């Protein structure tokens, strides 16, 4: 395979990743509304740890577990920011996840 062909495959994979990340964001928005209706906070550390544990356990490489952890920590942090934005709550205070509930 040529460099150009590999880059084309990476571009296609990036487009698929973006579509999946946006699908995940749509689910995050739905969850934010459910959490709000149920009086739950945006930040639920136990759930975040569960997600990290699950993806690391599923990792077969070539990315190492620390790389997977860093990637998903970023995804989770952006998801949390999206929840706050959708709910109109500030994200920089611990009490923010309880406001308006």
C-alpha cells in the first residue's frame, strides 16, 4: 500500500470516529435531560470509573491501556462539558452538578 492509500484510510477512519463521537454526544444530551429530571448530578465519578475500566478491559491494542485511558478521560470530560452546556449549569464548581435540581 502507498502512503497516499494509508492516508486515505486514516481520513475515512477519522470520519467514522467523528460520526461515532457525535452519536455519543447525542446520547450524552439525552442522558443529561434524564439526569436532570431525576435530580442526578452531571458528574458521577463511579460511572466514569466504570466506563474507563470497561474500555481498558476491552482494549486489545496496539494502543496501550494508558493511551486508551487518556483518550476516554478526554471524551468523558467533553461529555461532561456538553451536559453542563445543555443544562445551562456552570461546569467549574462542585455544586454545579446539583444546581436546578
